[in-house]
C-alpha cells in the first residue's frame, strides 16, 4: 500500500479575498482552511485581508449593498494569516 501525503499548501499571500470577482481571489489557497488572527484574536468572518497594510474587511451586520453583497467594514490592526488544522 502507498501512503498518501497531504497536499502541499501554497504560501499565504499578502492580500487575499474570498470574493471570486476580486483580483486578490486565490482559489488554490482557499481550498485549505485559512485562519486570521487580528490583534491577537481569531476572526472567523473575514472577507478580505492585507498583511502589509494591516487591515481586514468584515461584514457590517445584515446590511446589503444595492447588488445584494454584504456591506463591509475595514478594520486596521495586526493581521496574522495561517492555515488551520483540518
């Protein structure tokens, strides 16, 4: 029998978005569970982040824009992306 090795995880980018229409969307990275630690607290609702600029985008409650997308808030602080264990 052959042993299966886990798939290689690509390095986490500086800027990543979960929106497929964004130029910062990366499907290869998002196939793996990505976690975000923001100012030392784990966030589970991050839609976009940028490590070098130090910000994340999170939904602003149930509010939607005119296209039906969630309204987002940009929060500034220390951003630490990592791969979660499966």
